[in-house]
């Protein structure tokens, strides 16, 4: 301990992060920035010497005290030699993971996609049935052991695969899965991996769990670079310049409320959600509700109710959905319909890791002068090629958007 004053005084100290920054919620991140490094050892030393206020995350070994043992734990995390890693997952749960993690099961596709981004897909031992069936986007998982899916899990099969961890959504509770796995010693981590607002934090945590911090940072830098580009074009627009948008989710007259990625994305793209007063996920409304609010744009995510995405090149189903919207008598005098500003946009381009492409499409539609030089296909292709390792040309294959003039081929 005699060397601590020298350490604390000789090194430049980074103060704790502001509330606007991404705080990596892993115990050991003493100075509450977005990484664990030597500065956290220094900061912990200063806490021990009463030179800094204690932070919760400085308790690296999560024993309720901040001591030199926490400095040792931080050093082990930096070296990748820790035997345990304690973090706060997206459900606010404090979870301790036994390290190293070699086997993971996933009950949805989002963790599988994230693991592929991290170049850690070899750690996956079981996947959900929809990942197995999605041979266009997940070809290498077509013969993997199946664990059912999130709404109909095969917990017995998941346990048989002997995973170290399982990843479940944070936004939705699945106690049958969580309790069943935890009862036999499987660590459950709850991460959504679909929301633009939380994706950066979640993939960074996965990077630490699987010793893929550099891969996580590479993706984050790429995504934030594109988001900064989009936001710089939208920055400074007044509320009056934001067009009124009705975002329809999957079925007729189900609007995007504020509690989902659709609202989040259209606002970033410079639109005004006409149903922003609805704070839920979605719920049925009437055509008269839409007509009364008179949107300037209508964007529809066809979801599973119309064939689109990576596994088809035929935009007919998207065209049919758009034609149905254009033909609704109650919407005949709505500005979006009169001006032909009705667009289809696939869910594939709205989830967390691919959201930059979907947001770029909407920004071009809503603000053609400001955002006309954005290239959503370039963003999409970079993601598919660089981070997913797929040989898939998004300019000639797949159906992701539709408009009879701007996107007649679905891309």
C-alpha cells in the first residue's frame, strides 16, 4: 500500500463520466467511463486514499468493500485472466459470470447476430428454431441443436447442451426459462440487443464476457460513425421542419407508440411521430384517428405478415401492403396518400445493429435535400459483409423497402 500515493499522484486521473456518456456497467469500471483500463486501478487507489468519492463499480470483486483486492481484480480483467466478472444487465440485475465462458444458448436471433459481430459465434451451442429456419441470414446455424424459441422453449434440451450462459430479453420476462436454467447453475444474462438506445452498452458487455473487447469497439465505432453522420444532417431542424409521420406496425391501424424501436428510429431520422402521446408499444386504433392527425408520411413495417427481408427477391408482398394502405377510403384525403409518401420498411433494418441503414432510408424520405446524399445500401452492405461475414449483395437481393418509384425492386 505504500506505493499507492505515488500511483495516485503521478498518473493523470480521468474523472467519472457524465450522465450523457455511456457507462460500462461492469464492476471494475471504477471511474465510470466506457472501458476498464489502468485508469480504473488509479481511480480505485485514490478512492482508498480518500482522494475520490467511492463509486459502486469500484467494488470490482463485488464484496461490499473497496480495497486493494479490487485493484487486483481490475488488473485481472484488463489482462483477461479474471475468474469471475460481475455486471449489471439490461434488466438492472447484478449478475456474476464464471469465467471463461465457453458455451452459450440463445432463444432468439439477436444474441446470435451479436456473437457473429464479435467473431465469437463458435461459443454458441444451441439456437432458437427461427434462427435455424432463417438460412438466408444464418446459413451456418441451419443444423445447430434447437432450443425451441422464446415463447415455446425446450428447456430440457437447453440444459442438455450444458451452456455456461443463456441470453434472454430484458424488456420481457420469461420466468419459466430463467428459473429453469438458473436452477441447474446456468447463468442468465438479460440483454435486448434490438434497441438503438441500449445496443452499444449491451454489445460492449458481451465483448467483455467473451474476451472480444476489440471487436465490440470496432463495431461501435462503425455504428456511431454512421449515426453521427445522420444526426449531423438532422441537427438543428426545428419542430416545424419535422414532417408528421404515421408509423404502422405489422397490421392496419397499429401505430408505433413511444415504447419501441420504430418510434426511436423515426425521431432520429427527423420525423414527428403523430402518436407520440401513446406511451405503450402498440395498440389498435381507427382509420379516423389517423385521418384526423393527417400525417405527411406513412411508413409501414410489414413484419411477418408480408414476405420480405433476406430470403426473397420478390417485392410483390410489400407492394400489396402499400396498395392496401393507398386504397383505404378513410385515408384518401390524408396528405401522405395524396402525395404518394407511403413507404414499406422491413424490421430487418430497424433492429439495433442494422438501425443505421433503416434510419438513413427514413431520413432521405423525410428530408431529401438535407439527407439526399445518404447511402443506406452502403451502410447495410458494410454491416452484412464486415460484421456478419455474409456473401450477400443488398443492392440486388432481398426486399427491405418498397416504393413504386424510389424502390420498385425492394432495395
